[in-house]
């Protein structure tokens, strides 16, 4: 390898951005779409910017009221309007193309295709919408990377089955998955079955459409049971895809990766970090290897978490293993044998503060080297291609009087993470590509805020849906374009 080659990423490396239907599309009741669980998530204005309080749980009572009223309620349901991608997709895709994207990660709203999830026939208008989006992407030379389920099962399935707590979800999901495979097999080459299945351990409503109050089982058990059903559904969808999709298609799993370090060199803390990592990687372990790891079986036994399984399940899991591991990476954590009850900073899980790392305005530790470590560890563990499909910085961007957003902090974040991915590639890790989370400002998953902005493109909209929705390029827009066009070499200039 010449020195010059070392400055660029491998040929064919996929460059792009990632989104989810419920955070961008809007038009929640248009085109025959049914209500989805994410349509009930609320932005709460007692939540000040910079607070990482999550707004994605919905109580059984709220859920019932919203179902009974056909969705009418007094909340600020910002995911219902998203950023109006449903109508503005052409302009947005043109901007992605201007940056040089070669891939775009998006999800298909299940309730657009099967409004209640219970229909036998799909909603043609919903299918046609995604045809138009895929055609637009392909016309710009952008490969769609499609997540089938990104936190938004049809709400009617929660009402009918209590979501993924029930095994009855599996045939419903399979119908949705195979309908998409059949319809889009000539347009979509890269597929992901479920977004961040390990979200179930944090919010069973968001991850699995389950109202925990409706079950008398312990919360942890509900989460593992719902996950087991999703593992089966994912494996069966992977298996079905082998018969439907062309042989060069690839289908992957996707986890929310958290990198753990021991807080001290005390072997007990070190062991704790190994265990924390194992729980985090449990979700990719099952989908890559087709079996539950021993350490998780032991954990379930010791914690008396009873996951109902059937005899055929072992075989189903083995027959539906994935081609690649996609993951989101936002931060690392410190593991401590006996964690302090009140220590907490960062996304979704309690953690000690790492004195070497700066935090984002939302308290997420910024750790680019952790991404290299994660890539190396996962490569050692799986030896199949890896794909960081989410990584990004949520910030309170300011639209200056000169009409610009000068987001040097986002450029620094982008550059430093990409350099570490490049290091991992030079370490021998096979990395398929990189999709920045939220290339255009969108509604936050966790807090339903608009003001938590990730984009290279600013969207003129506030937390209540007010604003012109105009799209404005930030400084980072030019930087990402420059990096992509040079296939990474601009990182070293
Ligand atoms: C991931 C989700 C995304 C996304 C991102 C950022 O966990 O897959 O949907 O939104 O996190 O999180 P947030 O929007 O809460 O800042």
C-alpha cells in the first residue's frame, strides 16, 4: 500500500447519513398510514434544552385515550410532523447528493404499509411512496440502506397483542418484511431488520411497543421476552430474504453499541466492564452466531428471568444469521463493580464520569477512540463486515444573523470519529461505510425535541412545529462534502 492510498478509505466505502421514518416523514395520517406507537411520543416543554430526560414512555392510560380518539390528544406529538420529508424528499435528497452521499439510511414506516399491522393486503399508497423515494435516491447514485423496524410498530398491534411481548407479532412482521423484500428487491440492496433491538432494555414501549403495566411479569423479563420474539422474527425475515432478494443483497442486524471501560484496574471493575460489554453485545451475538451466549443464559438463570422459548427456536435462530453488523456509536462508559446509585451521565444507562472526555450539551461523553476500540473488538468477535450506521452530535445550533450556522464543533466531532474509523480499517477491520446520524435536523428520538440538532442541514422549525421548514446548509455541510469527495483524504489536510 502506498502512502497516498493510506490517506483514503477503501474503494466503494459507502458514505452517507441515517434517519428514521418517524423522525423525518411527518404526514402521520396521510396516504392511508395508520397510527404507530411513535405517533404517541410527546415533546414535554418542562424539559429544558440540554437535559437528557427521555420522553418516549407512554402510559397505558394515555395510550388507550389516544387509541379511542383516533389519535386526538393535547400533547405536542412532534414525531407526527417530523420535518415533512414526506413532501420535501426530492429537495432533501438533492442536498444529500450535493454532499456526495453514496448511501442513505432510512426506515419504512410499518403502519404506512400495513396501517394496523393486521391487514392481509398492503396499502398501495404507502408502497408507492417508498418507490418514489428509492427511485429518487437511485437517480442520484445513492444506494438506499433500509431499516424495516425503527421504533414504530402499528399502534393497533400494541392494542391487540401488547406488542412484541406476544409471539403473535412474528407472523405480522414477516408479512411486512416479505412484502417489502418483494416490492423493493430491485431497488434496495442493503437491509437491516430491527434498529437497536437492545433499546428494549431501556424502554419496552419504544423498542417493542409493549405497555409494561399491562403485564404482571417483571420489567426485565418483559424486555428479554420481547427481545426473544424479535430475534425470531429477525431470523425468519433473514431466512425469507435469502429466497426473495438477489444474491448480492446484504442483510444485517443493528445494535446500540456502548463501549465499556473499567473505572479502575481492580479486576472486579474489569470483570464488570466485560459483563457490561457482553450484555451490550448480546443482541449482535445472537444475530451473528444464532445462539444465546453462555454468559447471558447464566445471567437469565441467576436473575430468574424466565424467557418462554419453544423447541424450534434454536433452529430458527441458527438459520437466520446476518451478513453484517450495523451499529450506532455515540459514547463510551465506565464500569464499576458496585455502581453509585446516583452516578449518571449519558445516553440510556448510568455511568461514572470519565475525566478524560468532554460531554455534549446533552451530557453524552465524546470518545472517538472508543469507536476504534469497538470496531476492533467487534471485528475480533464476529469477523463479518461492520457498519457504523449512526454516529453524530446533537447540539443547540444557532442560526446567526449572517444567515449561517457555524458548527465547527460538529466538524471536529465528525473528523475525529472518521479518523478513528480509518485507523480501525488500517488495523484490518472490514468497515462497509459510515452514515452520520441525522444529516438533516430531525426530531430527537429520546426527547422529541427539534432543538437537539444533528444535521449538516439546518431545518427552520421549533419544538412546537412552528417555522418555515426552510433548509439551510451549515458549515459542516461543506466539510462532509469535501471529505466524501476526497474519499477521506481531506481529513488529513
Ligand atoms: C439512536 C436512535 C435514533 C436516534 C439517535 C439519537 O438510539 O436509533 O433514532 O435518534 O439514537 O438519539 P436522540 O434522538 O435521542 O438524540
